[in-house]
C-alpha cells in the first residue's frame, strides 16, 4: 500500500468501490454500490498540489442510469471527447462531486451547490 500526500493509505484497486446516485449521505435512496475494475489517473496528477485531480474509473458491472430529475439524484452518462478534438475548452461543463474546485485558466467558478 502507498500513502497519499495527506498520510492516508491507498487501497488496492480490487478493494475499491463507488456509490453512485447519492446526494445526501444521511438518507437511503436509489444509490448503487459498484466495485471498481480499473483506474486511469490523469498523467499530470500532483498529490502535493492536487492539480489535475481527476481519474476515470472502470466498473466491474454496469451502472444503471437514472434519467429523471427527481429528489433521489441523477445518474447520467459522461461523454468524453474524441482524440484530436481541439475545442473542448469551449464546451459547456457540468461539475459534480464532493471535492474542492477551481479554474486557474478562466477564473470562472461553477455554481454553489444548493442544500
């Protein structure tokens, strides 16, 4: 096992799982717990500065999509750009997650989450 920059232990990939469809950790909903089969970490990720803090996770089983926008959350497909797409910085972006965020290049912050 390796330690992160914060001194926490990293788990092997075969012990990782993600919970999708959760927006309130205190309420049971229609969330899904899915085991991870593989991880692709951004090649420029820096654990000290937390820059490029993004990864693509491959799941062992399919995730069920919830295409209705209701109080239980929303699970949708994330479309990735094709290799060679040069104008992806002009595409609209929806940011989701539990982590900190910032945009050095444009200085634009995403909207604050609503309670």
